[in-house]
C-alpha cells in the first residue's frame, strides 16, 4: 500500500521531486508494522507555490491509515522539522 501511495503522489504532483524515503515501523493496535515514510516536493497546480509533503501510511486488516503533513517548501526549518516529527510519531492504539 505504501509503495502504491508513493507512486500515486509522484503521478499527481507537478514538478515532483522526491526528497527521500525510509522504511520505518509504526504501531497499529499494539503491533509494529513496517511502512514507508517519505518526503517530496511539488506543485498541486502550475499557479501555486512549491509545497513539501511528508507522508506515511499503514494498513491493518481492511483499514488503511494515511498521515500527510504539508507546508510551503520555503517554510522555516523549525516548522518543517515539527511536521516531520508529528508524522513520524503516528500510531493507532
């Protein structure tokens, strides 16, 4: 699911640029599951500023969870780090 989500993002964002991806573990219902944490930049349409997207997803049974943080790519480093930390800390109890 996570790989498909990365591919869908790459196809739907203009001027897509992957900033990195990493396999991490998230807790879903007390179980640790591997998923892809990734960051990318691009535009939703030609007339808007470049945004940075930070995303991860997880699947348990028939349920999928997607966490997405976004901001202007030119946002200050402190804000970008807070968004990354928030997305990375996702878990379902």
